[in-house]
C-alpha cells in the first residue's frame, strides 16, 4: 500500500514518481561522476526498461542542449 494519496502523487514531478537519481545522472553527464556514482547509476538502469529509457532521454536532452546557441 502506498503512503501518499492520488492528489499528492499527481503533484510529484517525474523524478519523484520514478525514483530517478537526478544527482547521479547530472554528475555522469557533466563528467563529474565517481566510479561509485557510475556503478550506482548502472545498477539503477538495469532495474527496469523504464529506467533505461529515462536515462537515454536525459542523455539525448543533454546532447541537444549543447547544440543550442
């Protein structure tokens, strides 16, 4: 059973809903991730297909944002 009600759930952002490790992803993409960070992120990514897709979306967004002038 979930401890939050539907209204609270709807207010959560995507990273909270899917337990996305934004801090690890941002360190990875900026080149500041430690080997421990990378191992943790790889483990999270392997937990589900959804996690893999989310990481790919962040990578794509990161790459595209570098092309904006």
